[in-house]
């Protein structure tokens, strides 16, 4: 422990009353051992370096996902915006905001998606990086903006971190609010695909024999 003179800056012993050089009065104060101060500084610097290294790694990983896939064309961007606009009009404001403002869209697999074996799909999402891949089927199979909106609604749940079960259940239970009804779309390949997948993943939604097709959500 030590005391530093405020007049001549000489470091004095902790029990000194006056400065041994200029005989100025030393004011009693709490002092920190220089060795401990150096230890704190070293730990703080190491922690800062570690945080910067982690952020740099995350950014490099994110940009590698973005730039190893192709962006949407102008026409494809228009179709996506129309589907998001429809979601907003139908009351899915939170999902529309997430899809519109916080999602980066790509039309083919980045290196991470390409390394994972998967079944045929309309889209895929990289959570928590909010990157969505829209495959050619997304633009060719849906008959209109409503069906594209249904697919984006499903993927919006993955952008929030939800699993497949929650995403399928949310879309199927909200299909009428979206305007995606059996009467109008039952001949659509998207309707058949989503209904089949929902029934396979959530059989409990289709165990009501008193309802047509056993669909408990009707």
C-alpha cells in the first residue's frame, strides 16, 4: 500500500503523514495495490479481446451464409413483398414485421444448408441469423399470394425459434384467418403437401371423426 503526494507526486509509505520530499501534508485515502490494479487491467483487457473475437467470428459466420447464396431477383422480391403485405392485412403484424424488416432472403442453399441432407421443401430458415432460403418451388407451386403467405407464415415461426410442430400447428389453425380455405385451395399441391405434413406431424389435430376429414380445426 502507498500514498502519492499530490504536490510532488512522490510515492510515500502508507503510514506517512507528510511527504518525505516536499514535506507536504498527505491526505488519507484508500489506495489499491499496484499489483492488484495491474491484474484487474489484464483481466479486463483479456475479456474485451475475447468479446471482440467472438463478435468477429459470429459476423464472419453470418456473412459466409449470406454471400455463399444468391439474392432474389426483382420479380421474386415483388412476390415476397406481396405475400408479406397480405399477412399484414390479415392481422399477422408481428410475423409480417419480422419477415419484412429482419429477414435476408436467398434463392439457393448457402454452404451450411447444402451440407445438411433434407427433404424437398418450399423454404428453409437459418435461425438465429434470420436468413431464409426460398427454393424454386416457392415461386412455382403456390397458385397465388395467399399460398405464398402461408409458406412465409410457417417460416416466420422458425425465425422466432419455433420447432416444426409449432410452425405447422400455427399455420393450420390460422389458415382460415389467412383466407387459405379448403373450399378454394383443396386441389392445390401446396394445400395437399401442407395438410399431409401437418397430419403426419400432428395427428392429434385429425382425430375428430364427427368432423369432415376428421380435422378438429374445422
